[in-house]
């Protein structure tokens, strides 16, 4: 089984990578225009590939940087402050690498985690356990996939995909790693949500796609250990940190507008909007929403690090503790992103709605992404645990 990621190195706490900040400065210059245009961000994806950040969580044994989950999530949230769609692509690439590490055999990890010379693989997602329209049928020593699948984040322009297919007799989920150029894989550029426009999260059509035995990460019906079910929690914390980045970005842009452009309400009796006591009070409330979400998210990542380090020794209680911490973080980050991105306009005023500023992108991105799975399910799990000491049941969403 996989070797867990190492604990955070001192360098990870010293500051963010200058390469990241250079990349983000370039993304920031075009973020509003690209958000309004939508479509495939080919140039930005190429820059991300060239930056070396796709190697961040890849184990050093396979030529990667071997950064811990703490370091990864920190970079992700910073990235989402500037462009949550491109941060989504970055994050889901690393989720697929984690999938190989969690489910793959040592031979599969060696083949899939070590990139070919001169080429960094960009991974996309086609693993959606709740979408059973893609059917896997046994054929000879392997399987054949037919059908379609939605919400395939990062699929456009990807080199490799983690895919799933549903076997009907006997029932079970097949999970495999395939090159995106495999015959019969048709990636569709049909993502049309009003937010997260450049996540390449459209659909894929599979027509007689062959899956070889050594490409199968999880065979239909194969049980997952408590440690292997951490994949869903890694994914949930990805969403959490995307929300945190959106909340930070919205608050920062709103603060900048208040300082530089906003005019105070006529009856406030102040010369600058930032001196209005009502604005100060409301801004303080938004600040606290973000701080609370950040603090609980940090605790959840610490819990994940500890559970990941246990490997296959992790038990149901250890896994459950991470699930509870992750649910708490997800709920608070969800609320912070949607509420801050919306309420900041009540402080900045009508002028901040100008299309040229693009401040609405934070709310649109947060609103689209927080619909990924129902927040009420997380609240139910938390209430059930508090009232009856029951751990959340492992599912594809936590």
C-alpha cells in the first residue's frame, strides 16, 4: 500500500512559493475578463503545468515535491483567492494523484505517478460514483466502458483521467486510470454553469472504451479500508479550501473598494466609507465569519494529516473523527464564502456592481461550487454525532 505523505517541512511554513505568486499575479491581470468569457483556459493551464505546481503532492520517490496536505491546502486557498476556477483544476489534478496513491498497487503507483521525461501529466476527473450512466461490463481479462458522465472537472486538456463505471451484475463500482486519448473517450466542452466557468467540468462520453486489468484501481465490489475512504475527505477539504479562498478574495476586494472608491452614505457624517461605524461593524462580522472557518479548517487538515500517517492501521473511529472535523470545516467555509461574497455589496454600494470590476464572480463561483453536495447532510451528520455519538457513514461525499 502507499506510503503516506510526510509531515510538513519547515520550508512549507516559511511562506508561499515565489513561483506561485508570480503565477497568480499573471492570473489576476486577466481574471475578470476570463471569468466573463468562460471556456477553456488553455494558456493558464499551460502556465500551471510549466510552474512545477502540478508536482506539489507527488511523492519525492517519483520525482515530485512531496508536500504535505497542510502545504497543499495552503497553496490551494491562496490560489482560490485569485481564481477559484483555476484553483479547482489544480486541486482536482492533485485529487487524482491521491486517488492513485490510495487505491493503486505499488506497480500502478510507479507507472502512474512517475511522469515521462519532459512531460508533466495533467490529470482530470471522471470519477462520479453517483452518476451510473457509464456502464462497465466484463470482457475477457478487462472491462469495457459505455455511457456518459457529468461533472468531469479538468477533463478538457487532460492527459490522464480517473474514471468510474457501474457494473450491474454483480453490482459494483469500477475505478480506473486511463489516458484521455484512449479510443472511445470523447471529452465534451459543455460546461455552462454561471460560476466556476473555467473548470472544464463538462461531460465525457465513453464508447466501447477498453480498460486493461493493470489500469483498474478498484474492481467492482472490492471493499475499501477505513484509510482508503479518506479520499472522500481529501475531496471535501478541497472544496472547503476553495470556499475559504473565495471568501478571502471577496473580503479583500471589498475592502480595497471601500478604501479607494466607495463613497460614504450621506447621513453617516464621515468623509470616508471606511470611517462609517455601520460599515466597520458589518465588516467586522464578515471578518469573524472567515476567521472561524479558517480556524476550524486548520484543525480538520491536522486531523487528516494524523489519519493519513496511520495508513492501513487507521480504524473506523479515527476515520470518523476526520469526517466530523471535515464536516464542521465544510459547513463554516460554505457559509463564509456565500455570505461574504453576497454581503460585501451591502457595504460597498451600487458602484461596486460595475461589470468592469467583476466582483460578482466571487458570489457566482461560491454559489455554484457550494451546491456540490447538500450542506444539510453535513449538519445532520454533525447533529447525529453530537446527540448519539455516531460517526458519519463513509460515502463518496464524506
